[in-house]
């Protein structure tokens, strides 16, 4: 009878689990990051409109602008990646 140490047994269990795992693609990660970034833009804008303290209001306005730039860049990457990969399929 072959004996496996705990690490080997654990690795075999992980290998089995990985066969059933859902894998995220680069496209999935870009899409999720873009969606999260857009949600942050909306949240920061909403906070800036509902806060009376001018210093804090300005911080949230600045965060919304910065996050908007992130969202824009992520969208560009997402579209480039999608177009590049659709060309490779055809």
C-alpha cells in the first residue's frame, strides 16, 4: 500500500477540486474591474452630493474623477482585448 504524506494528499485533493473550479478569464477580470470602477464613480459622486462638509465633499469629487479615469482605461482595455481575441477566432 502506498502512503501519501499530508502535503501530497492535500495536493491531490486540490487538483481534484481545481478540475471543478470556475476559472476567470482575462476578459472576466477586466469586465469585473470595469464594473466595480463604474460603481465606485457613482458612489463617490453620490457621497459628494450628500455631504455638507466642503473638505470631505471635495475629496469624494476628486475620487470620482480619478476613478472615472480608471474606469475609462479599463473600458479601453476591455474593448481592445475583446476585439483582439475576436479577430483570432475568425
